[in-house]
């Protein structure tokens, strides 16, 4: 065989070997695999039947990514991630699903309920955690319960039900091509920095809430149905950003969509959440939680209210109730909103200037973090 032809055939064979994406090579790209039947003969990577078991076997103080492949399936698990550098990677948001159905008022032990903060399907308490190509859902039947009359003895209370909670210790959290499903309080980014890119976050009441610095890019923010009609159908965001922090929830090039059945002019962009907090002189709404939410170049469907923003009640110093107003007690702004739900005419829908919007560049929001 001529030398040149032999070399050409060799190059073709080498290229084919390098581009082969069969199960052996793909499994070697991960430190652990989760597969519901617990059987995987395609490599030497450790295999677990649950995400819980895979996390328990992960290093406690890794300094490099620990990549866990979660194969297609529905995993009924409640997870708390306490180790840094955990990467949970699914086989597609439509195929890999982690779900649980805890809600705030549900009893978790005699005389003790989950509360909103512990209701999360996934709770992160570590830095540099990532999620890719999977769904995290709180599957509590909010809609069925919402449909019941107030005096129905079967009606449950405390129906906040978190899908993903970024809790104390979390920072530099990346979620890409991820779907987060819930209804009331779906996503709780309460501390640190987080970035949700090319993802779907769905809910209805305050379904993105908390004090953290959360960035949303090229994502769909979907308002879901309720069990019956309400004066206000829902609220997208309820930030409680501390007044000292320059960034809260920043939405860039996102879409605000809705499920069929969500009415026109029914859902506010957000409202100011001032959490009830204990101070030396009493327990009342935190006056320093001057929430910040910015929508930049956002496509808004007609379910967004004409006013855009809404007030929110909180605990007064005397123990009564007071209203926090979006134009006085929060930092809410838009820039170049478009679509049937967009408006620049109402006084509450304050707009950023061309100069100020430059401050909300991704590099500024993320600081020294470069995912």
C-alpha cells in the first residue's frame, strides 16, 4: 500500500477513535454515576442508585469539580449539598428530574414543621456547586390546595414549597439548561452569587425570592396557573436585598411567559419583601432589606400588570402591619422592556438610563467569579 494512503487511513482511524462518544468514554468523564437500577457495566466509575448516596460518597472538601452524572429518570429525593465543587449533571431537563413534595406547614417531626427555609427539594450550603441539564421540582400540590375554599377542613396552610434554596455557605452557584418547577417560592437564592443561564424558572407567588445576588440570562421565567381566581394572580420576584448591596435579582435578555389560564394584567413583576427579623428593640420587618430587581431587555407577555410592581405587607415595630411600597421601599427598575406586558408610562415602572444600565454588565454582577 502506498505510504501516503497508509498515513491517510491511519489519520482517519485516529480521528474516529478520538470522536467516539460511546458509553465507556462518556462514563470516564464523571466521578460518579447515578442510575436507578444501580447497574452500569460500561466503565469503572462508581455507580449509585440515588443522588443521596452519590453525595454521601463525595469528598467533603474538594478543590476541583466532583462531577456526578444523573442518568435519565425521576428521583424522589430531598437533598442538602454541604460539599463544595459538586456538579450535578443530568441527561436533559426533560429526562432527569429530582423532585420532592415538602411544604412549609408540613410536619417533619412531632410539633415541628419544615418551614419555608427547610422545604427545599435541593438545599445548597456550599460554594462552587453547579447544576446542568436537569429538573429540580417541588411537587407539592399547590394548585389542588389553592382550589379549596378557605373554610374547607381539608385546606392546608403554609403552602410555600421551595424547589432550590441557596442557603448559608453557598456562593458561585451556576445553573445552566436547568428547569426549576414549583408554585409559591420556587427559587430561594438567599445568599451569595448565583447565575441561571438558558434555564426555566416556573411558579406563581413570589417564586423568585430572597436576599442573594442572582443573575438570570437568556432564560424563561414562567408564571403558572392557580387553583381559582385571585385579585392578583401572582408575583414574579420578591427580593429582600440588603441596602448595602449593589446587586439583587438581575434579569438580562429573559422572557416572562405564562401557562394557559393565567389572565392578562394579573401578575406583578415583583414586590418588596422585608422579612420579619429580630433586633435588640423587637421583632419586625427588616428596614434595611431594600430589595433590588432589575429587568433589562425583557420580553413580557400580557399577564404582567400595567403598574408592573406591587406593594407588600410586613410587620411594623408595634407588632401591627404596614405596607412597603415599590417606589419607596425597594429598588425596582426596567430597561428596554418589550412585548404586550411592557410599559414605560406608569410612574411605578421606573426606567434605567443608558448610562446607568452599563453598571449591570455581567462582569460587574459576578465580581471576581469567572465560571
